[in-house]
C-alpha cells in the first residue's frame, strides 16, 4: 500500500463514523415516536371458514380490536386456533388499515365426515364395528383419528381370533369438500392359539409362567385362545413381574415370537426368558426414624432379611410403613427405597430412607355422588372435620360407617395432597342405592314356611337419614305387624332415638303366643367403635291353646301377662360391613330387667362375640361365641316366652327352629334358663355376589330339669350357599347332626334371609 493510500483510510473511517452518528440522531425521534404511539389493530377478521363460525375462532385468540399489534401474541393465537382441531392450516395476514393494521386469520377447514362405512366384514357385524370406533357422522376428518379407529377395529377382530385382519381406509371426497370414509376389511381366517411355548425357564414350570399371562391357549376345543398384539406387551411385563417378585431381578424376556400355521389356522406363541440368579435380602437398613420405635417399623415390613427379595413385597413394605406413620398423623411421610445388588453373592442390600414429615391436618372434605342424601347426614358420620389431625384409622372408620348406613351401593374414600405438606384433602365418592321399599309379595323360610308380606320402608326418609317402616307378615304359623321410626341424630347429636309398635302372633307346637307392645329406644356412640343402648319395653303377652299333653308346669304359663322392662347394652362393632362382613368383629353385653310394674319380674343377660378374618384369596374365617342366662325375681319360673331355645338357621343348623330345648315329663319343649352357642364358618367368595360356606355349630339349652353341663353340646357340620342380593344375604344351609341321638333328625335344610351372625 502506498503512502497516499495509507493516509486515505483514516479519512474514510472518520466519514463512516460521522454518517452513522448522524443517522442515529436523525432516527431517534422517529423511534421514540413509535414507542409512544404503537401500531393498533384496527380490524380482526377470519377468512376461509365455511362451517366454523367466526365468533368461535376469534373467541380463542387473545389479540383484540384496539390493542397494540404484538407479533409474539399473534403467534400464540395462531397455535390456539389450530388447536381447535377444525383446520388443516392456519395462516396470518397483516395489512395496513386506517392508520393501523388489519389482522386476518386465513384458515383451511378440514373436511367433515359425512358417512362412515365398512366393506368386507362378514364375521363381525357393522353395528359392533361402529360401536368400537369414536368416529361419528359430522365430526371433523382427522387422519390421526382414522388411525386410532383402525387400531380399535383390529383389537376387536383380534378378540374374535382374526389375528391377520387387514384394514384399509378409503377416503372419497364430495363436491363441497366433505368426505365419505370407508374401511375395507380383509378378515382372513380365524386363528387359535394352539400352543404357548416358554423357553429358558428353570425356576418356574411352563404352567406357572402361563398362569401369569393374559393370553391363554385354547382349552377343551371350546375356549378359544386368541392372540392380541396389545396383550403381548402386557404379557412380557407379567412375566417380568413374576420373576421380579421371586428374586430374579435380572430376568428379562428376550422377545416373543408368533408362528402362524395358515393351513391349520393355528398360532404358536413363544416367549424366551433369561432368568439370571435369584437374589436374597442381605440386610435392611432403616434411616430417618425418630417418632416410632425402629422395631415397630421393622415389624411393618413385608420383606425380611435372609428371605428371597421380591419387588412386590418391597412395594407392600413401603405402603405398610406409610400406613403406620399415617396412624400417628404423619400422612405425608415418604419412604424411599434403595437397593444395592451384589452380583458376586446374589444378594441385595435394602435401604429405606424415611422422611417422617410434619403432622398432617384435614384441609377439606369433598363429598360427591349424594344426589338424594343431604351432605349433613354424611358428614356427621365421618369421624373428622376440617382442621382435625388426619389418621388412617379415621379414614377407614369413615368408610365403614358410611357403608353401614346402607344408603350407598359403593363408598370410595381417598386422599390427595393439600395446599402444603401439612394439609391433606379427603375425597369421598358414593353411589346411592334405592333406600325406599314398597312391596307386596310372599316368601319362604325354614322357620315360618310360606308367608305373605307387605313392606313400606324408607331408610333415608326425605334425605335426612330418618328410618321409617311399616311391615306386615302373614302366614300359617305367624302373623306380625310393626310400625317403627328412628331418628339417628336427635338434636344434631349422635343420639339415636326411636320407637317400635308391634303385634305378634305365633303358633308353636306346644302353645300359641300373642304379644302386643311398644318399645322406646336410645343409643349413643362413645370412644372408637363403641356404642351404648338403652330401651324400655311394655307389652301384653298371652299364652293360649296349649297342647293336650301339656304338663302342670306348662299349664301354669297359660293366660295374659303385662311385661314392663328396661334394657341396656354395650356394643363394640369393628365390622367393615354389617351385611356381608369381610373383616372385623362385634362384641356385645346386654341385660334386661322386668319388674317396673307389670306381672313379670326377671333378669336376663347375654354376651356375644363374633369375629371375621380374611385369610387368603379373599377367603374368610369367621366365628361366634354366645352365652345367655335368665333368672326370675320371684318364686314363679321365668315366663315361657322369655326362655331360651336353639336350632334353626341362626344357631345350631342341624336342628329345626326351637328344637333344642329342655323337655317336661310329657316330652313338650318348655325352653331353658340358659344357653351356650358357638359357630365357625369358612367362607369362599365367588363371582356374582355368591359365597360358599362350610360351618361347624355347637350349642345347648339348660335349666328346668336339665343340668348345666358345657360339655354336653349339640353339634352340626355342613355347608351352604349365600347370595348377596339387593334385599340382603339369602342363605341356604344344610346341617348334619354330628352326634345324633335316638329320636333326632339326621340333618336339616335352613333357608333364610340375613347373615347367620
């Protein structure tokens, strides 16, 4: 470069800098003016829409007339319009307009589905196919929805065994742009799973692995095994879960192979398993426990040191520990597991990191599904209110109490996090059942034989929880009438009060019994699960039509008596359901004292304990023990209508109703002054609310010439069936007399409604 050139370069640089500064100074007022006066949207329109109204489209955009033009906001508006799902394309046009801009959304509408049809379907009806898919006439055509419909149709065909079905969508356009959608179906042959092959399995037999699968082989040429792609992936997870739950934490399924024999229309399904070693638990470390003894936490674990490691048992352990903390109000406790496998020893060290969290209080209780029942009658049964400390026992007790009201088909109680870690929201969802009953009909039981019935009852009268009933029973052996009313929450307190008016006539073998009376009753809960009851009864009782072979003692009971008695009892009820109990128990002690006026003077007492325990696979073991005794307070014997009898569907089921009783010198049953009773049942649940039961009963009645001897017991062994019907459990039992004596029946059928105990 020359000297002259070198001198010219700084001059040019200075000139450029000066020009830039001048332009900046000149444009500064314009930029300031633009900031002070933004571009305004003067017009907002839509073009290209044929069916979708402009108001619907503009209703989704945030940009409005008279507001400042904002490109970023308009970009979001384009996405919002497209998200309506009605358009294949949405474009934005901006034009100068009356000192501002005109914004136009230019849309290209998707066609509408005017017709949906099927061709080639022979084995599955068009109606069934239409019900399977979500495409409806008049809906917007969307290729994604069409593909989903194809998958649904394939799923339907695979359920029927057509594994190789082919479905092709054909779209025909009308002149106005709408479309006709036709699914062309090539069904192929119906395929049946002939064999499922498990390879690589050593820890489990092929049958054990197959039992874990959702896919099953054909059986007995009747139950056709069908292959479905969706279930195959599920089956891989099921196999892994089986192995993981038994310590094979490195197990994997290398794949599944489907081999089709088109000539025989048979499918062979093969799973290849790599098991790996079985791991055991080397140690369990528990960190973070301060509020509970560590020994209590360890007892809650479902997994133990030295045992086979199972992921299912580990999950159950976490839930059990969290439930343990919930019992002390720490529902936000968090248990995080860490597993450290050692391949060299095939052992796993388990560490549980426990964050005990703060105490958790009820922030809100939400109730849904109660269309007839007032919120009030549900909330008063829930043993917690907003602001109370939340515990698992309270939640479980709330579910049990709502279930036992009998107003609901189902009661679901759950929780969700509150506004912070110290709060929890309780959600109660109920499904109401009809609580009113009006019926005229007939029935049969092994006690009363055939009876005609008239029932008018309402367990939730006016949605206020009142219980009102009128019942009439009439048959060859019995006539009964009753009017009853109960207010379960008198004065808005958990004080139940009510009355019964009744008239009863029964024909027994030895005599006829008529009773007309009324009972006033009250009860109140206390502590957890406990309730006291008190009552006053006044009745006129009459014994007539004695058997010609009646003894002097029986003849002395003839005539009319007035009974005035008070009663009291204490009950502890932890049953999960009072009609079809699965777990929990009932304990009660009751006494009656007659003599506050009237002709009868006696004391009666009874103690009963029942218990239900689930054992395995939903099976239930249940039992009852009961003892009762009565004493006259005068020289006269206990009135015959207050004495004890056993036999029938709710006591010793190898004897008919009231057949277990002391006898007088003429062989007439005269009842006893005390009784012992024990029952054991093993219950097996079945589908359709059916249960099978095996039972063993023992019991006897003593007094009036029979010496009290607890070793002298009548026995029954047998089985039966229960159906949990809308009217209550209907039972059919047959009991065999296990220590049959001369003159006694071999056994007895018992048909009745209600639980045996």
